[in-house]
């Protein structure tokens, strides 16, 4: 087995002495060198004691860096055999920046989730009064409580899409909904079409099913119907996962003509459509009215999922699926192997919150718009070279960096106290390396300070030697 000496590793990583926390900067620099090929895979790393001596830091610091690299899947170690480099399995890696528990002292700028709506407490108190009559039963309802399914169905009806409660399945969040649909409809070897960039956990769900993933690029301006249709046809996609309403992370909004064209293309290619409307209620400006994708469906191939997490609060962990009655019953049977039913109390709270839909929309529009405008102004002031389009809804800016790569920049930002979600986590391996996602779901003052911290990280540049300049076309 090949090996690197402590002197060679120290020369390759070149971690600044003022990097904080140093162990994280060291781990990031090693990871960056593995990713750009300067440290090959399956090479034995120097002993922790020897590298600590070479870097003139404590052995504990190097041990912590090695532990972090092992956790992220870039090192493997065996007793008596040392540690050697490897690449993580993309289907199982825990190196997702938004999975942090928040106990590392960093400002969590990786998670696009707003704080709870001000209407939550009142709805909770009312739900406590409601729960007494439900306590007489066993609490297990795989379809979801009738009172909540009725509210959800009525909401679709108000949007012009006639829906019966029997077409609704309540889930434990939108991610659970994605897992259920893919678990039932996608088999090993099937192709799943996704946008690039896209919601990363949808990619994870497809990979767990053993699916082949076919990306179709989009921009801030949205989707090109002919490219989506061509990708469906050429990949023979079994299912396509799309976010037409303030797409995460670009913020794009699909117009009705494109919705109709995409559904028509799916009909011709016999592709099921899984439509994620998690951000659909979060318009911050007047936008052209759009119909739900299912409104263009004539042969029951559009499955829609929604969530309480962005409009009301992620801690409620309530989502839903809208489909045909037959498919909804099949999904309810399929979920029995997962969790049987969603929590009763949370369902009652969300049912009450549906009665406050308009007030919550107005509140979110006011607070998110203020936060978005503050972040936009701060980024333009402190980082004028950064390129982005201001979205009219959603909760994130999708930013193209003028130089370097996103993984290295995220590591540099961590040394300045910020946790970021770099672009590669929103696509397939080797893509979106010039992008980062910045959410504007925190208060304006926090975001203004975050922009100053980002500027400090950008001024110093990424940890370790800057990789070769790479121009990535807009996708």
C-alpha cells in the first residue's frame, strides 16, 4: 500500500495558523486534496502523532480531524493497520452539511427552514382540547385523521383541483412522502429523473431503491419543456421528481404552459410524476397564477406531495400525498412497514392551522421578504462579484461563486463560524461545484452579519491551496 509522510501531508494541506476550529480546517483541507486528486485514494496517511509534530499542533487536534474524516467517509482505519484514504459511498455518506445538530458553535446557514409561525401556539392549545375525543381510540390511522384529510382536500379544491379526502394520505413530513412513493413505485434498475439542482434527499431516496438517476438542468429562469421531455424519453424514466413551485434551491416558478407540456410529455413516455409542493405557499411578491400540476393530469400519473414544514413549522413533521383513491390505499398499506401512522396531536394542530392559512401566508410573506431583501442587500454590498437572481418566492438564494469551488469555500466559511450547504450536495457527483445555497429563513440582522462573515471567508480564500479555476455552465 502506498503511503504519505507527515511532511508530505503538511505541505499539501497548508492550513493557516489562525484557522478556527483548527481540526475542522485540517480535515477540510485533507478532504479537498483527496477530492482534487493531490492525495490519492487508498493511500496510507501518517500516524496522528507524526502529523501533529510536523504541524506543531496537539495530537488531540489531529485525532479530531481524523475522526471527522472517518465520519465523513474519507478515511478508514483498522487497529494496528493505520488510516488510509477513501471516497465515501454517496448513498450512505453523512457528510451533508445540513445534518449538523447545531452543537458545533457555527451559525447554521445550511438549513432552509423558518421558525414557527406565530399562530402555532394558539393552534396547539385548541388541539389539546380536540385530542380528548381521539384518546378513546388506539391512535393508529394509516391514512391520517379524517379532519386533517378534509382540510387538505378542501385546500386543493380552493386551488381549483377537486379532491376528495379519500385521495389524501397524511405522512410524517414530505421526506417520508417521497420515501413512500419511491418505495412503492421504483424498483432497482428503474430510472428516476430529477432536476439539477434539486432537493438532495430525493436523490438519496432514489439511490436507496437502487435506481439510476437522470438529471435535467434548470436555471433561475426555470424549465425548458423540450429538454424535460427529451430527458424522459431518452432515459425511459419510470418516475420524475419535480418542484414546480419556487424550486429548491433556485426559487424558479413553472408557468402553466410548461406544466401542461411536462404532464403531456410524461403521458407520452409513460412516466409517473412526483410533484413536490413544499414551497408552494411561500410567494413573497405578486406572481402569475398557476394551477397545480395535477390539474393538467388526464390519466392519473401525477402524485402531489405537500408539507406543513415551511408554511407553519418543521417541528410538526406532518406532510401529505395527493393521488388517486386506489394508489392512496396502496401507499397506506405500504407504509405499515415504516411507521403505521403519523402522530395524532400534530395532525390536530395542522388541521387547526389550515383554518389560519391566509393569516400565515401574510405573515410569511412579510418576514421572508424582509429577510430576503436584507440578505440580498448585504451580499451585494460585501460580495459584489457573486452572481444570483432574486427569487419571488421560496426561501433560498442560489449563488454562483466567481472563483474556487463550493466545498473548499464551505470549509473556509466554517473557520469563520458559518455552516453552508455547497452546491454539489444538490446534484450528482462532480457537478454544481461553483454554487452555494444561502437560505433567507433567519432574521435580517442575522443574515446581514452572516454576509460579513462570508466576505471574510471569501477574502481569505479556501483552506489549503486553491484548486484550478473551473468554469461550470449554468444548469
